[in-house]
C-alpha cells in the first residue's frame, strides 16, 4: 500500500536507556553517544525518518542535552531546517505542564502541545538505542492495513540473557497479535524483542497519554503494552534487516566492531538512504611514512603515523610514531603518543594518551577512559 | 546603508581551463576535485570567509552546472548570509543586448551593478585556479596603509622559474614601476599571483574606459593594470611568502596535490583556525581492509581500500580492490580501481572505472625516452576495460 509519509510525525526519545551505558552518557544523552567513526546514535533514527519521507520530527530530551543541541543545531544536515515541519527540540520545562519526566508517558505529556499542534495523522516513536537503516513506510503501511492501535517493531532471534535483560519481550499469535508482554525479563534463547520503535495514530497517542496521566500511569511498556495487551489491538512488525542494539558498553563495543565487516557496513550505509550527521570540515586522513592500517574505519581529520588494526577511529584522532592501536574505539580528538600500545580500549572525546604507555582491556570488557582524560 | 560592505570579492571562474584537457571537458576548472576532499574553488572561498569577506561574486561562463550545484547557497563556506553571501554570476541578457564575458575585465564590467549594491570601498579580484591560504584582510590593510589605487599580490620565485610568470618590477618601496608577461630574461623575481585589490572608484572608471575602447581585449593583465600604470595611479606589490600554486596544467595540478603530502611544503590543512571548507558528500568513514597497505597518502570519506596506496590523493567514495596498486596518483571522487590494476603517476577523473589488471601510466625511471613520459590522465566517467594499457602522458577522454 502506498502511504503518505508527509502525514507522519516523528518523535525521538534522546535520553531513554541512558542508564544502560552510564559511562558514555555521563556527559551526554543516549542520542548523542558517538558511534561508527563519525556519527551520533540519534543520526540513525533521524536519518531513517528523513529518508522515509517524514519531515516533522520532535526530539524529546530530559537532561545532559548540551551535546545534543550542539550536534543537531538547526538540523540543516538532516534537511530538517524547514518552514513547514522540520526539527523541534523538546526539553523539559518547555511549557507550564512539562517537567522532568519519569517515564515515556510523562515525557510525551510534556510534549503534548507540540504533538497536538502537528497536523500529522500518524506518529512514529523511536529511541536511540538501535543502529540500523530502517524504512518506516512498510511499517506504517502494515499498521494501516491491520487497523492496529499500536504497531511495535520487533525482532525474533536467539538472545543471551545479557542481550535481553534491558528489553521488552512479546509473545504473539501466528498473525503477529501481541498476546503477552514481559519487561526486562531474565530469559535467553529464541524470543521476540521490541526494538523500541512504535507506530500509532496521533489520536490514539494523545488519548492514551491523557488517559494515562489521569490515572497516574507513567510507563508505556508496563501500563499500556503489558496491562492492556488483551484489550488493545497491538501488532508486531517483524524486522529482519541488519541492526545492532546498544544495551551496555560491551554491546556498544561490539556494534562498532561489527562495522569492520564490510557486509554489515553495506547494510547500514545504503547509497540511496544515507545516514546524515553534523559536518565538521576536517581535512582528509593523512597516512604517514611507515604507518600500517588494517581492517579499520577511519574518519576524516585523523593523522596516522603508527599501526592501527581492527579499530574505529573518530574524527581528528592522532596515532603517533611507533604506537600500536589494536581492537580499539578512539573517539574524536583522541591522541595516542609515540610508542604507546593500546588494545580493547574505548576512549571518550579528547583523551590524551602520552608516550610509551601500555593500556589493555579485555575482549569481553573493554577498558573505558572518560572524556578529556590524560594518561 | 544597511547593505554596505567595505570589500567585495569577485572570483574569476569563467575560463575553460583548456590545459587540463579531459578534466575540464564537462566541468569548469574551479570545480575540478583537488586534495582528496576539496575542489579548487574551496581555497579562495575559504580564504574569503576566513579573512572576514562575506560577499563574493563568482563569475562563471564555461560549463557552469557542476560549479553552480557545488556552490549552491554557499552554506558549506558559511557564505549563506542575510546581507551578502556568495552569488554565482553568469552572463545575462540586458535591455541593451546580451554578451558573453569577453575578458576578465569585461566580466567585472558586466557585473558592476552587483558590486554597487554593496557600495564597497574596495574590490578584491581573485582567480579560481590557485591553491594557497592567504589572509586577504592583511593585504587590504596594506592597500589602505600604502594609500594605493591597486595592490597586486606577488610571490618571490626562483630566478630560473620567473620566466613562467607575469613579473612585477618594483622600486625600493614596492611601488610597481613596470611589468612584463613571461619575460625571457626577467628583470625581477616578483611573480604576480593573480590576486588584486582595487579601490573601487578607480577600478570602475578604468573598467568603463576600457569597455569604450573597441580595440581593447577587456583583460586585467593586458589592459586595466597597464592603463592604470600609464595614467600614474599608485600600484603597489604585496609580498606573500606562503605556499601558492597555479593549478592550470596537468603537471601543476598533479604537483600541487602531491605537495599536500610532502612534509617539507608549508600548506597545513589541519589548522583549526584556517579550515578549508568543502561541500560534504554524506558518506561513512573510510574503510581500510585487512590486505590493504596505505602510506604517505591522503584518503577521505566513503573510500573502501583493499589494495596498496602510496604517495597518492584518494577522493571520496573511491574503491581500490584487492591486489590493485595506486602510486603517485590522484583518484577523483567515485572512481573504482579493480583487482590487479596498476595506476602510477596518473590522474583518474570522477566516477571512472579502471578494469582488472589494467595498467595506467608508468614510473619515470621505467621509461628510457624521458620526453615520452608524463602524468597519464583518464577523464571523468570513463571505463577502461580489463587488461588495457594507458601509456604515460596519454589523455583518455572516451572509453577504451
């Protein structure tokens, strides 16, 4: 079915799941976590919305949002600097009713005037914990064809208990009707997990928010999906394209490393559906005499004089002479001094590692060095 | 007046750039890719904004589409302004008739109305084919301090190279007393860099006079500057001592690219205080594969490198497959070098494909007759079939 995506409002929750990667969200929102060499996590849902034809997007944020505001700016890079629609940032205390929210329902209630003001008929809601290149058109199309109240995007696969402990898991019948909902269960094996992306009509959404607030309900997952799954028509949309879900520092590390396999990167970076991000006008990467780089993603502005293997280097990273970088994620502005050797390391922005140091994390538990630290 | 600007820049970007052959067959010279992620015009545009000059007219005539699209509203250079900004100025039809730009001076003459809108004291005239970083504001301060009518930026070049340039002869105060174009026996080593600042009221008068002279060639170097000198106007030389290169020929384009990876050449693209801006292609970071070898090179976004690269400039979205070798070469955006191909001392244009085991160019030490050696050029959107050989110095402008 051909759907009119001009009739859809996007809502992105920038702070949901902040706690699951507490180290990385110390100075920022989940949405502004750096990812994949030159992106921030919010670039994925935002680009997916734009590439699906959504031109009006609200970003709901709560705390630590300076980096988010800096990143999004006027939203021109996502083509969302518009007269009609465009990007709206919705911080707490934006109006008399909005305060620091406790759950998704209160967050939406704080954005109520924005949602009401939109002329859209449908709403796509997304968190920032899924890295994927997703087209929302078939999801909306299925939602309308099914006449569902809520369509939730899910993936059925084999999960470990670590993977699933931050997720919402659903049981469905053969038609994809949700029959029961488990929140952050202690499970492993094959199950159907929510990707925290939902589609509903604007009317359903606003009625649900007002009803929930009146009853003192604050959790969308617990008070709506779980409590009302037999009374509402909740459908799943089974998503089988490439994605990774960030639920911990270890899964963050793994999700970055997965992009070193070209077959994964090619599923994420589609030429016709590019992932947009803030442009920072760095010079090209300079590879020096005697440098050696293997199986790595390197962003512009890096200067490499040493060895780099199986690593993701963000913009403006410097690797000194004789330095060895192996299985690392080095964020923007990190400098590795001459003859230092680092492995299984995640450095936050502007970390400075001096000369002749050896720093090693474990494959299952990479070492994390906080923003601006000097070693 | 609200719109008043002290200095307006006029960038001459209309020339065909015929000495770049296949590389300028479909695009104007200022739009030719340069330095892995830039186009030539990024340098003067970035210099303008970094110097605080926010009103720039770009005079175009030859194959303007790529250039128009590239410049757009000027946002990548911070030249999308409420007052001023960048404007692409092609020739246009007037009540009195329509004319192509018949020379550099004529192109400015035809756009006097544009300049007058901003009521400037000074006009900066730039070329769209030079690579350099320069603070025009310092030159403007010099122009004002010298109370000059025209200031010409000059570079002190080695004596043996002076005969390739327009040479300025100056007195002890750097007043220009004479000049000569590509002299066999140069009387000075101060070469004109093609960067001029004029006091606008003076320039305007000379442009009008030149236009009324039916026999004049409507050119700055041939008419305006000599006319001003002969009339006794104050012409001064402004000495620049940084890196500057004209990239009007295949060899100089190749050399200027290689200069960026030469540690002894003083042009720094990594200076945060003087960034060179460019339009971003929206591509993921470059991927360097497990079998790749990259040294002494610059590589940018969207590239997938599985082969070997040395002493080369690799633009956005280039793919170099396993076993392919690229040495001392320039690969422009989107080109593909297939398995086992070898590219040496060559420039490969945008979106061209070098087939498996093809061999483009050669190292000079492998050629006996040095006269037959030169940088090989493959134009834009060209397919070179598997196993083909492109000789050094060859210029390929159709599929083979």
